[in-house]
């Protein structure tokens, strides 16, 4: 069991959605959280909460989609806090569209923020972890990376890439003391569908974000390879979807995923 107390954690996407709940959970473990997002005002708020909960919060305003500038972020972190013990690649963007209505910029920004930025941050931080033979990398993926989501195909592609890259990296680092985990939340109360005011599919379980945050901490403490938040039933379904893709298509249509995502796309395009 790995202790998080006293560790320095770099958390991207820290000021909103699941990120703020991860930050609070880490604070209760007495960690130092380097909170990164694009809003300094929101970072100030979450850092105040972190301090109140017993952790140490350092907010750094930075747009991680500017991947060529990420070495400057690492340099800044090293100046204020020293080594990074745990990296949580959480930042993500999501845009619902029929595929033909995506612009090239939509495709590039989604893949860059959701996948390439996490890869580059890891590439920059991993050498120091290897030198110490210690550390943990957590990538926040999604059930959307296990089965493609209609009208959300670019997000699905980014999360599927994140899952496969995590799997490969974990094998590379198997003989070290560096843990690598991927966590795949399902529908959560902070999700985009919720922000758009669209109800979740009738048979879907909507997880509270606190539950997701606890699962992420457990993945670190127990060095879990992969965590699927929706439990055994979802794991069995995803396994069958890989073997029988059209069966998965029918299930998604039956439980309302296709209709939900189409409604989300229509709402986002109108706005």
C-alpha cells in the first residue's frame, strides 16, 4: 500500500469537474497538490480549499494544450516545489458533433488536450522518476475509450488512445517501482451531458464525483493497472463489445446512449 501523505502531485484540469474533487481528496491525504488549469481565479479557490482540508495547494495557470510550452511548466514547478511524485493527467475537452460537422481545429484540440499533452508531460517527468526509481502516473480515461460513443467520436478516440498508451507504458515500466494506472469513469454528475441539461440513459448509473476521486486515490495506493468505475457488469459488457461490436451497438441504442449523445450534439451546435 503506497502512502500519498507528503507526496507532491501534479494534477491537470484541477479547477473544475472531477479535477476539483480529486484535489480535495488528495488534500485530505496531506499531499502537496500542484493544481494546473487555465483559470487562475478558480485555482485560487481550489487551493484555499486544499489548505483548509490539510493539504498544500500551489495553483499554476497554464494551458496544457500548448504542448511545446510544457517544458516551461515543468521548470516552473521544479522551482516552486521540487520533484513530482505523482502525475495525474486529468484535463480533457469534449465536444459532441455528428462526425462530418467537426472542424479540423476540433479534432486537433481534443486529441492534443486529452492525449498528447498527457504523453508529453509524462515524457518530461518520467526521467526524474526513473532516476529515483519511484513515482506514479495516473491517466483519467473514460468508458468512452472502451466502446466508441456516437456523436462523440473524437473524444472516444482520444480516450481509447489514452488507455492503450497507458497499457503499453505500464509494461515498459514493469521492472521499476513506478506505478502506471488508467481510470475509466462512466457517467458522472459533473459530466458534459449533465452540463447540457440532458438526462443520462435510463439504465445508466451516474456516479458522484467523490466516488471517482476515491477510486483514483485507491488506484495509486494499490498500484491498480486499470479501474472501470461502473463495476463488474460494465467490465463484462465491454469485454463482449470487443468480441461482438454490433451487439454493443444494439445495447447502446436500446439503453438510450445514441439518442442521448445526438441530443447533446444538437444542443452544443445550437449554442
